[in-house]
C-alpha cells in the first residue's frame, strides 16, 4: 500500500532539536530506528526482565525480544493501513528503553526511592534516554531523534511534567492525540505482551489451559485448533492458539481503524492529532475480550507468589543500591562520582538523586544482582 495522506511523512516532519543534514539513502525515520538499534540502552534490553528474570530460563521473553515482537506486529499493521513503517518500528523498538532492571517491581522501587526528587516513571525515562542519556554523538547528547519518534515514545505524562517537556508534552495539556504510528505502537505493545505472557506463563506452568479456556479470546482460538487437531502435542497447540489470538486482534484493529479513519477523513497527520479521539482502536467486543485477558494475567500470572517473590527481591536490590549510592557516592567508580557532582552542582540534591536513578535504571538484571552482592556480601570480590 502507498503512504496514506494521514501517515507521518518525512516531508511534514517537525524535525530534530539539533538540525542535521539529511541522509542520501535513509529517511529521517529510518535513521531514528538505526540510532535506536545502535544505542547502548537497546543492547541492555537483552538482559532486562519482561515478566521473568533473565536467569530463570533462556526461553522466556526479555525486554529485547518483547520489543522485537512489538515492532513486528506494528509493521504489519502499518503496512496494511499505509502508515510509515519505519517510524512505527522506531517507536516500537524504543518504547521500553527506560525500563529499570526487574520490570515493574524495579520501576516501583525506584519511584519510591525518588519520591522526594520528582519520582521515576519508565516511560518518561525512555524519552530521557533518547533525548539526554545516550552519549555517543560529538555535537549533542541523546540521539537527536525526530519529533514524531519522540512523540510516540512519550505515551503518558502528567500535566506538570508535560509543561516541563515543552513541545513534545503539549498534547497532554491541550488534549490532542499523537500520529497514527504512535497510536499503533502503543496498541501493538499490549497485543504483544498479553499474548507472549500467556505463552511464557504456560511454559512456566503458572497458567493452565483449562483456566485460560474460560476467556472468550483464548477459547475461540483453542476450540478451532482442538477440533481440527485433537491429538496435537502441547507446544504446537499453544503456538497455534496464540498465533490465532494475535491474528484476530491484529485483523480487528486493522478493520476497526480503517472504518474510524474513513469516518474522520483526516487529510494529514495534523488532522489525526486534532481528531478528538484515537483513530486507531480495537472494536468494542474485541476491546473487552482483550481487557478480560489482561485482568486474567494480572490475577494469575503477575500476582503468582513465585513472580511476587522475585519482585520482592528486586525491590530490595534496587532500594539498597539507591540508598547506598546516595549515602556514599564514594563507593562508585570515579567517572560516575564526577557525573553525580556535575548534576549536584546544577540541581542540588535533586540532581544527585536523578543521576543515581539514571545509573540504576540503566542496569541490566544481572549487573544489578552482581552489584548488590558486591556491596553487601563481604566475601564477594570487589569488582
Ligand atoms: Mg512494552
């Protein structure tokens, strides 16, 4: 499909904060994607928790494979709707760059530690990684991405923070929407994690097929597979069911969004932003089926006592690291001490806390665990 008029386009891009000459061979959004793939934060996603901590098994999703699945789902839908595939891929690959080690348990612990210093939120941190923290380019900090990629990375934001963020935060004040590529990456994230968490939960034996079969979305796919292949072995069965669930969500999203776009007739991306409602959406029935699955996963997987035990340990690790570094920055390597002094000089204790939070948020699970052991266990080697 050709690029639709309502798609983001390099020609109407709001551009980069630091102006740069265009590439001879790549569109601005391709370059954004490439910068994200080459970033240090992207590589670290390989060893960051999605639901299961990395050392629990090699077959579970990590933040990296999750991000790849989001990008793949986004690209299929983008192509079907005539959106900019490179842009939605860039947003999908970058959306979790700000995640702490140990998934949501790590982010909640860091947020508690940062309570007096402006808090910590992984989505804001993803924007901070691409805007400020990646230190690779001679002429600017961050990756100097286009406005549209940054707009897509910032999924939610409270009013105070939005005011601080300037142009990229404005839609949270005036109630407008981001471009369709951003709306898409957001929904593709949810489609990806709901489905791969079912797969991982079954693999970990924390979820059971009999329980999942009470959910409409799962049951419909399961009945189809089971009646066609009653003797199918377990792994093939699970995969056949999950691919059907993803397919029905993706198809529904394409059909519903096509109808909504046809109703609103946006002439360009600005019309999409001003449409008064998201133009990318699941239909009513599919939305409630998806919600039912999400609630089920919360209750049966994320609240499973074994997942909770790891969350409990994660909290202790993150909190101990934070309190130790804040109390005794002298325990950190000299380059980090210098960074903390630099942030302290401009922003006082808030700057100091933010520098420590940035350092911890950037850690992989296994680095955070090793660092915790180095700090608390007297017989651990010092490096
Ligand atoms: Mg995600």
